[in-house]
């Protein structure tokens, strides 16, 4: 049975081109279109689509407002379209926090100049979003005692977390690698860590270069640990999380007590940043002193790097299927026999404090 798609965009040109691209795949069926958020809510109730593609800037009702109402009344996986600007990044992060599964950059140039490439990216993404365990499902799995997730549409207060009071850390570095569903997963983990967390943290999230700085700023506002976008030669410091810049590779270097290198990397790499690249460099730099956690995401990025870490004597954890938006990257690690532990997202912060 074909995946039913509802397209929401105020641009008639974009609606037509998306309909053509998606309809060319026999596994996808465009069951309707909407010109604004209000129509999107009505047609979601009427058509019961499996996936919604949603623009964020529309008349009558914007995409974020429509997304929130859809999640409250008829939860449906949503793929947001966003502009590749700092402001677009902030809106996209709001959408992900509100329940969108993933996002794609909205580029009229790509539609005109490279439709074949766009078709593959778009159809693959829509299928993956349709298979996802979207946010409402994940929330039902949370323990009753856990407080509700803090919205981040404005600058919230930093949470109060228990101060770390253990002895010497068993590891020298913590690395979190993720893709689809990662922004919310990283927020869940990092907001639960104390400011005096005893080891440096590296974050590798598949994300465009124009988005990572805005994401780092947001995390820094709401976390006790410090968070910033990594720059070349930044030192590794306890309680400081460095986010890999989009479009670059983040490498670990043991010199000077531990620094990061931010490089262009091989153009043939599928992902920039790549979890494999960061894991592999950490295995060489810190041998058996790394704890790596592979979180929700499509594909298998992280598996090869996890193999290098395990060969060096380090530890690798994977997020469990129940709490993943997309159980791709963690599954690849688990199926390869590389995961020392498989853990629900909500349990990862506690286990980190215990293990490190």
C-alpha cells in the first residue's frame, strides 16, 4: 500500500513540483494539498495522511502553529521545509521541538537545476519519516515521574540538576552521534547533565552548516554544561560540549591535552559531519578512554567508527528502538554486535553519570 502524503505550502509552484516528484514514486501517493496551516489541519482530519510535508511561512496560519494543533488533535509524522538561514534554523528547531520528525532545506534552485537528485533525497526522506516513531509515541514511553519536556521556543531557564560528586572519571571523552530525531534527543540528554560533568563532550549531528550555530546557541541557553559550535583547535574541557559544524568534519587530536580539528574532509563522504570520522579519530587519540553513544537517526553512520573504538578498547552504547525516532544508526551498531549497552533515551543521562 502506498504511503499517503499531504503537501502544505502557500506556493502553487512548490506544491505542483512536489506533487510531481513524489507521485513519480510508486510507493508514494499525494492525497491532497493545502495552501496554509488552517487548511492543513482540516485536510489532515479529512484525509488521514501518513506523512505531511509542511512549509513554515504561510498566510492565515503558519506551519509551526499548524504543526502544534495537528500534534494535539491528530498526530501525524511531519517533514518540515526550511530556509538555509540563521532565522530559518531557529524556526526549524522550534518545529522539531513541537513534534516534526525531520526537515529539508527549501530550495527552488534545486527543484529547477537538479530534479533527479532532489527526487531521491525527497522520496527517501518522506519514506523514512513515514516509518518513524514520531514524538507523541516517544512521549508516551516516558516514566511517569519524569517532568514534561521544556519547550524552547523562547530562552528558557536552565534546569537545576544534581552536582556531579564522583571520583576520577573512567573515560576522557564522551561523544554523542545522531541524525534524524537528534536535536530533541541531544536536548533530553544534555539538559540532565550537571555543569561540573567531569569529561569533555563532542556532539555530531547531521545538520546544515547554517543550522549548527543556532542549535549550539539554543542548547547553551537551556543546559548546565556549556555548549558551543566547535572551532578548529578548540581545547577539550570538562563540562563543555562542542557541536560539530555542519558541512565540516570534526576530528579529535591528543596533542596539547586534547583538541579538536575542524576540516573540510573528503568530498566523497556521505555525511558532513560524519559520526564515523569523529569516532575513528577519537579511537586513535584516546584509545580505550572514550564512551560513544549512537542515538536516533537514518542510515548506518557511526557503525564503522564504533568498530574502531571497540577495537581500541573503548565503550559504545546505542539508544534502544522504543525511544528512537528512526532506529537506523543504533540498529546498525547493535546488529554488528558493537553495543555494550542498549538504553532508553530517558535513561541515558543517569547511566552517563554512573559510567563516567
